[in-house]
C-alpha cells in the first residue's frame, strides 16, 4: 500500500514538472501535498511563467557562417537557439503572423531572450524589437548548407553575395 502511494505521488510530481507547474510542486511540498487554496478557488498562482522572448539579428552577420554551417545572408529565414539541435523546426506566432523556422544558429546571448530571428524571419513575422512570442517545436529537418534559403532565392544572395569560380 505504501509503495502504491509513493508511486502515485511521484507520478503526480512528474506530471507537474512536465507542464512547467513548479509553483504547484513547491506548494505541494510545503503543505504535505494538500492545497492551501479553498475548493473552487480561481486565484492565479503567485508566479506565472513568462512567455518566450524573441529578438532579431542580421546585417552585422551577413557573409559569416552560422553555427549550423549556413552562410548568413539577407534572404536566410531561420532562428538561433542556445540548445535545440540544428534543423529543429519551430512554429512561431506573433500578432496574427505564423511562421515555421529551422534552427540554424546558436544564440541569442542577450539576457532574457530565448530566440534570435534572422532579419528575413523577423520581417515576415512583423517583429521590429524584442517581443514575446508563442512557440512550439513541430519537427526536424536535415541540416544542409542551404537550410533557411527560400526556394527561388537568387544564387548570389544564397551564397553570401559571392560567385564561385
């Protein structure tokens, strides 16, 4: 009986961790698993989760290689993230605009910012400064030298403005 109770507590704590409900875990630990809120209470938790923040980067990086191997150009559509693997596809929503972007670089390194959009991605989403965005990981694609280059982009722009030969 005691083992089943411990297993149920562990499963409940894991479920709370999975949904990001760390304040609920602290409350459960502080009260021995009993909620201090009255039944039927709709009061919001004291600590709420901040939405992910996105900024953008571009002109100073044109012609340089991304961490994933692409040459940064004005036409590249992608995003930088510190932890997701290259080629991870992330759906972004901002003020009615939606765009699915591949991770193609590392960053951002500004405090409190989770995502760094390329200039073309920021323009497509209507982002002009650091803003809160909605995101979800939706898949994975192969990491290639042309990842993030839109179909039909001129060869010179895709290659960073230099012609081979």
